[in-house]
C-alpha cells in the first residue's frame, strides 16, 4: 500500500496513536533493561574482584590458622607432641 501511495503521488499514512504509544513503551522498557544490565554487571564485577582478592590471600591465612591450632594443641596435649620425650629428665 505504501508503494502505491508513493507512486500515485500521495502521502504515506502516519502511524496510529496505539502504535506510537507502543513504540514509546518499548523504548522505555528497553531503557530499563539497559540500566538493569549495567547495575547487574557492576555488582557481578565487584563480587568477582572480591572473590579474586580472597582467593589470593586465603592460603596464607589458612596456613597461619592451622599453625596456630597445632601450636595450641601441642601446648595443651604434650603427649601428642613428637618432640616431647618422656625421658627428658633422665640423664
């Protein structure tokens, strides 16, 4: 129809009111989705960077805690210490 109107020298029909409102609502909907996309990508980036930081520093913290627990266990239970000998007082 549009080609026939152009060929006949007539003007093309304008979009209707419902079509204009639909286009406007679609634009607003996609703008909201774009904003939500930016927000969720930012949150994901922050959480990922936090994970990478914790991954980098977790092992030394774990080793120090394990060493502390071993030291406390050896102080409380002297019989389980491999360096403790029952014959230390006999010379």
